[in-house]
C-alpha cells in the first residue's frame, strides 16, 4: 500500500523540459535544428529516478514558421504558442536548456511567460550561459534557479526536493536568490567519473528530427546520412584554449565510455531507430588513442550500413598514423574535422594556449589526402591581441591547406563569450566594440555577422573584408579540388543536394 502511494506521488509532479529556440539574425537565416541532447540526458536521468518528464522542443512544429522577437528571429512555435503549451502542461517544475549564450534572451523570455501562466512552477535554466554567468540568468526575477555544469544528478535532486515540498537551496551545482535577493552560488558538483547512461530516444520524436535534417535544417553543414544521430562518447577536455567555454560545463578531466559500451549504444540505435550514420560530437574524440582505435575497429562491423563523421574538432596530434587512418576509412568515416584555430604558431602557442604543432597539422593533412578521407579544419580570427599580420598568417595557412591538401576551412570570428579567458582579456583591455547582449551574439555568429573585438591592430570591418575575400577564393579552389578528388566530390555533392532547401530559402525567400 505504502509503495503505491509513493508511485502516485511521483506521477503527480509534472516536469517540463524545454529546449530554447535557436535565434537567428535574419528571417532568411536557416534554422539549425539538432535533437535536444541536453533535455534528453536530463529526462532520461529523471526517468531512471521514477519521474515522468515531458520534453518540449518548440522549434520542430514548423521550421518554416519564422517569428521576429526584439532584433532576432526564431522558428517553430511562437512565444504565444509556447505560453499556451506551458498553460496546458501546468508543470510544477520547468527546466530550460540554453546551451548557447546567444539564445539567453529568449530563454529568459520563456521563463517570464512560464511564471505568468503558471505562477507556482519552479523555473530553472541550465547550459553554457547559466554555467558561465548565473548572475545574468538570476537577474530575471522569474527564474528561480541557474544550474551550473552537468545536470543529470542536479535535476533529479531538484525534482525530489520540489516533489517533497522541501527547499532546494542546498542542492549542489545551482545558484539562486536568497530571501534578501542576493545571489548565492552553491558549491559546484564535481563531474562524475562514471558518465551517465546514454539517453532514451523514445522520449522525443526522432522521425521528426530525421525529416527536418533531410529538409536541410540539420545542425551541421555536411550531412552524411538520412538518419543521423550524435554520439557523445566522452566528456571533458584537458586543454586550455583561451576562447573555449566547453570545460565550464564538462570539466577538464577527460572521461570516457569504454569502447564496447559506445559500440553497444550504436548497435541499439541501428536496431531500434534504423540509423544509418553517426556524428561523434565529443570535444576530444580521439583523446585516448587506444579506446578510439577500438571504437573504429568496432565500427567496421557496421560498415557499409553505417557511416560516421566527426564534425566537432578532433585533435590532429592524436591521429598521425596511416594504419589508423586506413582503418577509419574502411570503417565508414565520411570526413573528419580538426580544430586548428590559428595558422600562426607563436600566437597559437603563446596566446591561444593550444598546445598544437602546425607541422603536425600539415603532416595529417597530407596523410588524409593520401588515404582519401575528406578533412575539414576550424580556424578563428580576430582574437584580442592578434595582429593583422597574424590574421593573414592564419588565412594563408588555411588557404595553403585547402589548395595543396584539400582541407576544407571553416573560419569564424572570435566571439567573446562569458566564462572564457578570452572574454576577461577583452574586458580588461577594453577591446569589446559594444556591451555584449545575447542578440548581438546572434548577429555576430550569423553568416553575414561581424566581429565584436576591436584592438589597436584591426577593426571588425577589416577582418570582415579579409574573410569575404578568403571565402571567395576558397569557393573557386573547392571546385578545383572536387574535380581531382572523386571521394570529396561525392561527399560534397551529397551534402549540397541535402542543403538545397537552405540555399533556396536564403536566396529566394
Ligand atoms: C553539438 C554542439 C553544437 C551543435 C548543436 C547545438 C544544439 N544542441 O543545438 C551546433 C553545430 C548547432 C552548434 C553550433 C554552435 N555552437 Co556549439 N556546441 C556543441 C557542443 C559540442 C555539444 C553540445 C551538446 O549537445 N552537449 C551534450 C548535452 C548533453 O549537454 P548540454 O546541452 O550542455 O546539457 C547538459 C548541461 O548543460 C546541463 N543542463 C542543460 N540544461 C539544464 C537545465 C537544468 C535545469 C539543469 C539542472 C541542467 C541543465 O545538463 C545537461 C546534461 O549534463 C558544445 C560543446 C560542449 N562540450 O558543451 C558546443 C558549444 C555549446 N557551442 C558553442 C558555440 C560558441 C557554438 C556557435 C555559436 C559557434 C559559432 N561561432 O558558430 C554555434 C552556434 C551556431 C548557431 N547559429 O546556432 C559553445 C557555447 C558557448 C556559449 N556560451 O555560447 C560550446 C560550449 C563550445 C565551446 N567550445 O565553447 N554547437
Ligand atoms: S581542445 Fe577543443 S574542447 Fe579542448 S579546450 Fe581547446 S577548443 Fe576547447
């Protein structure tokens, strides 16, 4: 009897997990929709503790329905529809995931609306921005809790406290306002050594996400399959790149799932959801060479039914081994992306603090070309204390890699994000062009955006001019590269075909 009462109480508390809409600079920008992994991990953790949470991803109802808000746009349900949905659910606890600082304004607006329709609900916001700056989140009186870092344990403790009608003020890994309105930041939760189980995808409508990606609205520009899911096979990164905000969430300790668990997870996804491809979204997928090789060996068993790629930057210096690359190719690797960041060795080592030898990058580029795997590289320009000459060195290096070794470059502006060393330097030295608001970040991160850093050496406009010229040159060289490399041409053409709706919308809407 006692047992059934406990079960009943569990069903009574209603938890709504909301993924924040993704803001875009203009109506013409293409929404980038990904399965809401944050809410999925949180919901799976709550399910294991007996709760029955609901995930609400307002973006997916209609990706072509674009709404204006302040100076930005977003897709899917409008804010009024989001309010209405919250009114229907009437949750006791709302957990909003906001992983990109640029979306913080709209996450706070949802919190305001949630409290307007459902005044008694407890509202928590987590993700990168809440972790980097809980004060920004709690400046909004409608938010009760800013969650810091990984949330699988925190969310369960919060739900248990709310369910029991107890205070949540001593839960680790959160910040809140006390009785006199002062912000209290509780001790951080040390990221657990043992990673949480992989998420339960039955909690979202996966078919809808596959459909959206097929229509050209997926998160990543290169699409490798019709039914792709991401795998986070590790968390944490021991390196200290000064622009990076990832370690605030996942910590510096490199924590991994053993290769056999990763492979079992992939097998489950193939069998249950018929996936045909996997994007590894780890920050450091090959950080443990032996484990990575074991995963690659296991992936060979799925080939050719399953393709894979690493769209998030992998470290070049963990991969310079022809035999490993041959195995990677044979097991279905479609492309790899490496994080290079700068083509100026001194700036890379001294200022960015990325311990990476550019000679190794060139060596890897040669190897990839010889083995026949498409390779991409991330670069960033417009950093604080970077000179125009160093920016040009990066552009020349990226150009050289592209022309000689067919390495496709993704170049973006340095974005000063709270919680990073780079942001602190910009503030200390007065390098920010404006006070950074989420909406400004959205405009800066967009395709036609501009940098937000102004130093004695360059203006954002100068960097924009250099980037525009660089992108034009790369486009022409890319056509030449494709003419000589059939594997590359096939990957690109497939991606382009899948991205046609994006292009159509950009040019003709
Ligand atoms: C995959 C990814 C993307 C994907 C998809 C993102 C998405 N889901 O929509 C794409 C490709 C779209 C993307 C794009 C960008 N990204 Co990105 N991305 C990531 C990455 C690698 C993983 C994010 C993820 O899904 N993690 C897995 C899930 C499980 O974790 P999570 O969502 O963080 O949720 C956990 C916690 O945050 C917490 N939590 C979350 N919500 C809540 C709520 C409550 C109540 C609680 C208790 C806990 C909690 O618990 C969850 C489980 O542990 C991170 C790096 C990282 N390691 O975090 C960068 C990262 C989020 N990206 C970043 C950036 C900067 C970008 C770009 C702006 C880069 C650029 N210059 O273009 C673009 C934005 C483009 C655009 N216009 O939209 C930064 C964000 C920093 C910031 N403060 O904004 C990160 C941290 C990378 C970095 N190295 O700094 N990204
Ligand atoms: S290697 Fe990647 S994840 Fe690690 S600190 Fe540098 S940019 Fe961040």
